[in-house]
C-alpha cells in the first residue's frame, strides 16, 4: 500500500492541505487538495505505449464541478453531470496552458489530467486551486516535466493586492487576475479589470510571482519525499543530422517562401516545399553534399597487386596488364521516418522565420516589429440586425452582430460557483474552417472558441451602461470570416463598433491587440535582447515565444491573456510588451473612429421596446396572479413579448410595438393602484355571481364583492333575479378589510325616495375619477425607440408623440410617471 503523505502549502490567505498516496493509488499520481472546506481531487495518468511523434504534446485536461459539492443538484431535466459547461472549459484551459510549456519535446506518451471538485464551501474558489493541484500531480508523476508550476488569483481590494481572495472579497475587487508560473518565471496570465493601468497590472503580477515562488518551493519538498522516478529515457528526438539535411534541401526555397506576403499563397508554397523534402528524405533517399563529392579511395585500393589479381589464359600470364576491381562509386542513401521529417521541417521553418525578423528587421508581410496591419471597418451593413460591424485588420476579419432583447433572452447559468442564475450580456465567438480556407468540422463550439469568446466578452463588459439605464439583454456574435492571427482581439474591436451601431450607450470605445515575442535574438544574429512584435499573424504566433492579448483604451486595460511557449518570461519583458501594446491600441482606436459608414448610435427600429416601471413590492403578486394566470392573460390580451417582475417591485415590459406596450402599462397601472374608500367606479362589469352577491371588476384584474344587500335598493332573494354575468353597473367602494379585499355597493348610488337630492349630489358632485395613487406607482421609465438618422421625419414625430402621451396619459391609467 502506498504511503499516505500530507503537506501543508502556504497559500497566503490560508494554508492548503495536499494529500497523496491514499486515494487514486493506481494512477500515475493523484492528490487531494483542501482549502478551507473546498476539496479538489486531481489525477494524472499516462498511456502504456507512446504515440507516434507529433509537434503537439498529447495532453488532455478534464475539470468538473460536481453540484453535490455544494449540496445541490442540476435544475435541468438531466440530473447527472454531462458535457462540460463553459465555465469548466475555461478552467480546463487555465490548467492546460501553463503545463504545456513545461512538457519536454520528444515525450509522446498520451497524458490525461482529471480534476473534480468534491466539496465547495462558497468561500474558497476551486479554479485557481485546480491549477496548483494539477501542477503538484504532474510533479509527483513519472512525466519528465521541466519545472513545477502553481497558480494563484490576485485581487485588488481597497488599493491592496490580495492573494487568493475569498469569493466575498472578490465582489469588491477591481481586478480578477489568474496567474501561473514556476519559481523563476511567468507562464500564463489571464484577467479582467476596469481600466487598470499597465503599471498597476505589473505590480499585481509581481505580487503573484512572489506567492507562486513560495508555493513551488513547498511542492518541491513534497516531490523529494513522494515523487516517482522521471521517464527521462522515454524522450525521443529526431536524428540530429536530419536538421542539417532539411536545411540543405529547403534552405534557399524556404527563404523565398517566407517572403510571400499573402497567407494562402505562402501556406501553399510551404506545403509544396514540405512535400518535396518528405519525398527526398523518406522515399527517394538523401545523399549528403559531403558524400556526393565522390568516394575517396587510395590507388592501392584501386590498383591491385598482380599476384593477387593474376589472370591465366592458356597457361600464360598476360604481363603488362593492370587489373582493376569493380568498385561502386555511388554513395549510400539515407532514409528517415516521415513523421521525423515533418517535425524537423516545422522547426526549421520557424527558425528561418525568426531569423528573417531579427536579422532583416522585416516580417513575412513586410512590416517592422512594431508596425500594425492596415485597418478598415464599416457599420450597419446588416439592415435587419439591431447592430452590426465588419472589422478588418490585414487578413483577419470579424463580422460582429448585436441583438437586443428582454430578460427572456438572458443566458442562464447553472454553475457551482456563480451565484447569479443568468447574465444579461454575453458574447459568442465562432471560428468556421472557411475563415482559413480549409474544410473542417462544424458543430458545437470548441474549447478555443469558448475561451476566445469569454476573453472578448470580459473585455467589452466594463464599457456597458448600468442595467437601470439600459435595461436590455445584449447578445454579441462574432463570426470570424477571415483569420490570420489575433481574431479574438478583432472580435473586441468589431463588437465595440457593433454595440455603438445598436445604440448601446457605451462609456468608452475599446480595442484589442495581440503581441508576440522572439526571446533569444542572439541565436539569430541579434544583440540578445527580446524582440517584441505588435499585431502578430498566425505564423508569428506559432513560431514565436509568446502570445499576449491586451484589450482596453489609452487610459487602461479591461482584459488580458498571455501564453508562453518557452519556460517563462520575466517582468521586464512583460512590461515592454504591455507598453508597446498600449501604443498599438491607441492606433487601432484612431482607425476605428474612421469607420465608414460610422455606427448609428441609435436604437434600431427593429429592436424591441422596453418599459421599466416601479410598483410597491407588495403589489407584485397582483400582477402575477394565482399560478401566473394574471400576467399570462395580460401578455395574451395586449400582445407584448414578455413581462418580468422583480421582488423589489421592478416591472419590465418588452414589446414589439407601442400600442401593445401602452395597453399593458394601463392594465398594470390599474392592477397596482391603491383604492380609497368612497371612490366611485363607473360602468364596471360583473364577472361572476354567487348566492351571496356579485363580483365586480372595478379595474382590469381588480375585483370586489358587491353583497346581495348592496345590489339594489329593494330586497332580492337571489342576485340572478336582477343581474347576470356581463352586466355593467356603477359601484362605490365602501370598505377595505384587513386582507385587502374590497366591499362594493351599487345601492349607495341609486336614487332613494327619502333622499333623492342627496343621491343626486353624491352622483354629480362626489364622483371621482379612479387614479392610481402616487405612493403606489413610485417610478415609471419609458425607453422609446431611438430612430436612425436615415429614417423619415414622420417616425421621429411618432416618437415625440409617444413621449407626450407617456407624460400626459389619461388619469384612469397612469400615476406619477417620468419619460426618458
């Protein structure tokens, strides 16, 4: 039985307990990590035999948050956890991205990391804990990883950086930074903030690096006691001479191919060159230049001694003849495995690309390291969409579309950690294979699409108006129609323009840019200092050492993401990249302001109308009715799309046209009015008749009882003797009981022989119009349609009329109300 080991790791805000050797003993390595009452289990397993060599390490990560960890179960039809939710996919990416650079080249054993949250206390988030748990499990396993990694979350609360803050602390944090690295370098960062400066972000990264260093030291102590022997012997590299052979065959043609500016022709040229190299090295056989100079043999080897090579003809020796042995002068051919040739060709291509950038100062498309590609944008190209924009940067293009709707369009959430059950703003990113000129799978969004979409969504979220000012649910779709690098940042730019085109009153425009890096320039003829590349292409991303995406404006950052392909970078390098990215964002924002045509900045005539009104919270049930009967009848009767009520008395009405909106407003206003004793209601319908009286509707949805003794001035044995359902009568409110039930009287309004004059006076002088009281309708806000500039003046006059109508509606349907 494996020995059970415990290790306490300093987690700054708390101590985390790491346990191994007790659960999951058949895995290559497994750990139980505890922080407070949050418990996470992580295992690592390897296949028994290696896969075929490839340029991509065969690593898969699975992370799942069991709802039972918080004593819950799924609210859907299926109670068993199924496919990964978007939040779980994002955590999988957070685990995968820092681990992959630490995996050695030449190690081809398929590796799987499984992680489950088994207990969640609502205080300590499991996502950053999952990164550290995976790093510990890999360090304990046989995988010959280069360095131990750990992850932390950094928050900025009251001007102070907090490492691994609690969920309650994060509610007041200005920064949400997830960071992973080793004891000496940064491997991955991802975070979101509200226009934080580059200097402040660097301070946060520095604080996180100190924390990671301490955690890694504690992990190393555990690995020394419990770690398994590393499979160093399983690392297999292509033959060393193969690199030289590939350069000999393809060198000159590779230089020419990398000078082609357009992506597709360059890709085809490189593909054709690769096929040529594979054919020579794996099928025909390759003769090195050294061997092709000829076989070097001495004269003694060629000219044999007569005694050894005598030819006897008829008993006589043919003296004077020199006999030569048939020696083959063809040098030997070398054959290599096709997969090795492919791997080496890719490495050589990357090497030549980096050398071109460092030595020549020019990239494949002719730009300098800090130069951006040409930018063009246009808005309003889709007439029926609520907002649209096409953003093009070089060979990367995003078509962004904005849709506005009511609460029913909100994205529902059923996560372990999230306390909200829906969100009113979300961005969905699509990357079809056609955008890179290829044929591929079309189906559910990939992990990459989910990750890129969330990055763009969080980049745009800080610029949105408060919900009370703009009560719409906002959906942004970014379809990548062309891609040559930095498509997620193109989604930020296109999404920002589309929001403006949809009439969303954003706070500031934002833009995004992707930065690259050549870390060791001395190898390629440079001075050794890192070279930062602005607005990288796909090839520069694949061949470079870093992919840093930064979104924001000239004053600060809203979202950022960095992936490293070497074993870490230092803070000075990151600082240089962030400052260069700020210059790039300023340039992009300037180009976005030149959009032609520009964004409309007005609500589309196809967008729904949303009316927000406030009623007293105790009146909400009157709107909903028993089992939702009343609210459903209002929707059916008026034709509005939806009516949403909140516990605080907020009522949102979503409609496609103004008339249905006004009808529903009137009904709800009457439903929530406060009746006063002594008020008179004219022409009211009898809704039902009981043995003891009739129920009369004084306002839509509001009924009161007119007792049989109050129906007539004379005596009635049965109410049916004088009235039937559907008859209309005048009634007076004479009593409101403790339960809020209304008692009405028709007799009080009928002329009496003894007091005819008094009855007339009551009928003419005491009659009041029934007005919803101001203390009931606290606030009503109308958000009418805002027309685009191209619409005729008649539509504008209709809007003006709507506002006037909203401000001076008949007293029977409106109380205190303001229009905006």
